[in-house]
C-alpha cells in the first residue's frame, strides 16, 4: 500500500491556523490517519503485563524482611550486604548519603544504637505495600511501630524503601523517611 500526499500544494495546509502564506484550513488530507494506519500494521499487540517486566514483589519483601531482622539484631554487615552504595537516607529534616560500605555501616550503627536509649527491641510492621515502578525498580511503603521490651509500641513511623535489581541482585538503594520524627540520628 502506498499513499502519495501533497500537503502544501493547492491549499492543503494541515494546520488550523494560517501559517505564513498558507491559509489555515485544518488540512484536507488526513496525513496522521494515513501514517497511523500504515504503522499499526507493523505494531505488535502487547498485553499490559508485557509492557514492564516488573520487579518481583516477593523477592523485595524477602529482602526487606532480612534487612529488618538485621536492623533489630544490630547486624550491620548484613545490612551493608543488602544495600548498595552510595546509599541515601532522606527525611524532611535533611538527607544523608553514605558513599561506601564503611560509611553505611557507621551510619546504621549510630542510628540503631541511638534507639537503645528508648528501649527499642524490635519493630511491629503494620503495613507493607510494594509497588513495581519499572523492570529494575520498586518501592516498599512501610508503616511501623517501634517496640520496647514490654511489647508496647512507643513510636509510630513511616518510610519508603527504594529497591533496584542489578548485576548483583536486588538491593536497597535508599530510604525516604516520611515524617520528621522517625530518624533518631544517622550522623551524631
């Protein structure tokens, strides 16, 4: 199928408004329709689930659960294995960037140890909502309570974890704290 179209001859201006010496008339030839009809013959029909090869929710959830167990038990080396540097931790009060593994371990150590003065022994996870953003990226919204030795919640917070899948597998690349009170101290 071939279509020969003269756009600017004989007042076939495709624009509604006048342009230079050509009066606007909206065009008399549907060039967009012709082009679409031609191209659509060669387009592959994709189902929505084929558009994005989504990041695996179960893998991200398992990764997070390993991270939170390591956080509770002060296993900073495991946290460093689960995270990629540079790593960011951002909250309404500011952002910290840990350039390498050593800075990451030191930052998590300071944060976790600062919670001891409040009697922190663990986290109760109220809500975990995963969203696949792209083939290699996902987010995990976490609503949590910090728990004391008596099993009482003494603080409620929210955070958004950012995951990426690369050559090394799935890694946490950053945390966005969603309120000003959640982070005790990343860098005292």
